[in-house]
C-alpha cells in the first residue's frame, strides 16, 4: 500500500508542476491536466492574447516542460482561446 501512495503523490506533484508552469505565463486563466498528465489544456483570456500569441504560447509551454520536467512519453499542450457572444430574440 505504501508504494502506491508514494506513486500517487508523485503523479499529483508532476501534474501540479505542469499546471504551475503554464500558469506562470501572462494571459493564462486556467489549466487542466487530463489523461494522466499526457495532455495539458490551457485556457487563455481572449482579450489578453491574439491567435498568433496563443500558438506561440503552446510552443513556449511545451519547451519549458521539456526542459524542466521528467515524464514518460510525450505531453500534448492545447491552448484554448475562446470568445462567446450571446443575444436573445424576443
């Protein structure tokens, strides 16, 4: 039981590290690690970053994770920049 707890803590720590790396960039609003850390979804403020900056951000985050962390396999970084407009017809 003890090795499982240690292993679980190590995974949680790694996921938190990934999220913290992404959150260190300006314009990042929220992060989610999914698929046991194989994918990091990064939500950015649409008013804070352009489409070009969002694309650049995904590469910057990937590079920083690659340089600063150890992890099995690869990690997919998805930056989501979304705007919503709502109108009602009466």
